[in-house]
C-alpha cells in the first residue's frame, strides 16, 4: 500500500506540474495573442484616422487654391466652390470664408452682407458685441460667407474673429506658417454645440505674400478621430491639448465629453500620434476587456482541466492497482484461511479427544465397583453437565479462558445458592477450567447429604487469593463447609477422591489437602499462577482466533 501510494503521489505530482506548465504557457500565449490583436487593431484604426485627417486637410488646401476673385469683399465667395466641396467631402459641419479686411473696407463689407440677405450684416465682435470704433490699423478678419446657410449659420456672418480666443490664434498661425492650421477642440456653432475642430487654410492671391483671407472647415471630433467599431477590442480617447490631465472620449451616440485622468482609472494600453492642421494629436487606446484577467481565467480553466485529468488518471490507476492488490490479498487470505482451518481442525480434534478421554474416565470411574445405578446416574449426569458448562463458557470466550466466578453458576454445580464465593477476578486457562469445574462439582455434590449439627444445611464458603507476584505467584483455593462433620458428611466417591487428591492438583501442577475441623470440612488447593492461567495455551488460542492478514 505504501508503494502504491507513492506511485499515485508521484503521478499526481507530475500531473500537477504539467497542468501548471500548461496553464502558464496558455497564460503567456493568451497575453501575446491579445497584445498582437490589440496592436494590429490599434494600428489599423490609427491609419484610418490619419487617412481621414489627411483627406480633410487636402480638401482645405484644394479649396484655398480654387479662389480666383479680384475682390475679397464678397458675401458669396463659396458659391463657385460649392459643387467641388460637396463632391469631395460632405461631413463638415460648416464651411466659411473669412476675409482679411482693412478698417476702411469694413463699410463696404457690411453693405455686401446686407445685399446678400444676411439678417445681421453689421460688422461686430466674435461675441456679437459692437466693434470698437477706434482705428487700430490692423486688418480685421471678418466672416463673410458660410455653407450651408441656415438660421444658425447665417447668424455667424459679419463677426470679427481677431479677438476670438480660439479662432484668433489659429488664423494668426495659419497666416504665419502659410499652411492649414487646426484649432483646439471647441464647441461648434454655439456654446452648447458638439465638440469639434476648425481647420483653417490661408488663401493667397497671385503676386501677394500676405493672405487675402481664409477658408475654414469645421468637423465634429467624434466622427473625425474617435469613431470606432462596437465589436473592436478597444475604446479610443484623445488627449485634450487644453488640459494635460484630461482626455476627450465619445459615447455610443457620438457625443464627445471631457474626462479627468485618475490614478486608479483604466490602464492605457497603446498611445498613437496622428498629424492634422500642422500639429500632432495623441490618441490613447484602452482595452475593453481586462486582458490579464482573461488570460488568468483561461489559464485557470486549462489548469483545472489538467488537474481533473490528473485526478481521473490517478483514480483509475489507483482503482486498478487496488483491485489487483485486493485480489492478491484475498488469494493470500484464502490460502492462509485454508492453512489455519487445517490447524484449527487439528486443534479441535485434539481438544475433542481430550474431552472424550475425560468423559470416558468420568463414566468408567462413576460406574465401577458396582455403584448404585440411581446414584451413579445422577453423578454421571452432573459431572457431564459440569463438563458441558465449562465447554460452553470456553466457546463463548473463544477458548481464551474462563472467569473463575463463572464456574460457580447455578447451571455448573448444584446448590450454588448456598455457596459464598469470594476472591479476586481471575481468568483461568481452558485446561485449568475443566479440572476446576469437575472439582467444584464434586465438592458441591457431596455437601448436600450432610446434616448440620443444628439441623440445617451446610453453609459453604469458596475463597481464593493470589499470593506473590511475577513468575513465583501462587494460587490458593480454600473450600470450607460449615456445620458438618465426618460423621454427617457424605463420603467422597472413588472418582471424587482421585479427582480431589490427584487429578486436579496434578493438572494445575500443585498440591491439595482435605480435612475436618470441629465444625467444618476443608479442602485446600495450592498451584502456581502460571499453570492456572497458562499464557502459552492462551497465546496459541489467540493466534488461532486472529483474522488472517
């Protein structure tokens, strides 16, 4: 069993190690595959965004190059470009023409706006406040035309954008760099409008290095940069250039909002940069699922499957091995049982022969010398009954010995109720029990006939004690019948005398004596304790009674 347990434990250890290795490899592979898939998806998305931005910037360059008008003070400068613009891209929110006018040209511009039908043709500040009347000598950037025209966009015409905190710097940068420039994220059309970007391109006239005006296109930020497939592995965020600790994200409806970066927020997986309007924009990509947690779960599943297979294999191996071991054990037990059965039968034959020899001796000595048939019959039955009782007691204890007190039971000897039994508990051997049982019967059966000196039945005391300890301990037994005398007590039979004086003492390896006192009959027996308990016989009987291993 120990070797089988060691083998099963070794197999289980190998299974656990292999399961752990497989889980570790699966964990690494899942992380690697997810990283590859995420990186590929991010690269594709960043490329699509850059392509989209490049197309919008190209549109602004093309539109700026198509202006060929002798005068910029016109409210329909976008009219010749409408067909070209809509044929190219139509996802802009508003396209506008911003004329760069000298202060002296402002009245003419206001008149032109009035002729074009704008509801408020007055030249005013970006916030609709009146324009300062003090001459500055600087050109004024006035929004002169919009596309498409509606009730919201027409209200923007006539505004001066020099003082606009968002458009003013972008116009200055586009003029200085001579190329399209993009604004910071801002609300389009109104303060509550969608967040987007304004791309402004300078319009240069031939022979003049300074721009005559600007053409601008406004785009919503969500479709422009943050658009993403719902089935993708990541979500997109744009780092807000206005605040270093904020980023712009789009919800499911495309609405863009700004959120603050928190230390315990979602971990940024990949960062990509795109170019638009002469500046770089940082796109952050967040995985929608916890890649590490998903890899751990997959590793746990694989490890669990490996452990389950290990358990099944070890269980099957253990079951088969245990079945074989049990079969071998059953065969060994059967062989041992048959051997022990042979020994038990031999022992039984020996004990039966001994019992039959004792019974033969009892019958022979009881019926010899022309004994009275009735008396002999009663004695014979009583003696055989005493033998039967002691055999029954030995059978109940599996021949491990008999309590000495049990030999004084009513079923063992006659008139047991008149015997006072005293002494320590002693378990006597089978051989000693047979001799003592016959001895007690002979003593009790002959005490019945005597008449006491006062006319009462004799009172009997049976007492024993153990003297000494160890190998030299002795067993002392005393039988005393009170209120009797040699004249009144029934004489012992020949068998009884032989049993009292020779058979019982020799069987126990001791000596006995019997005598009369003035008021009693006494029988004393002294024998070594090692003969009375006979440990050799008990050990042999225990060996036969043990189950076969």
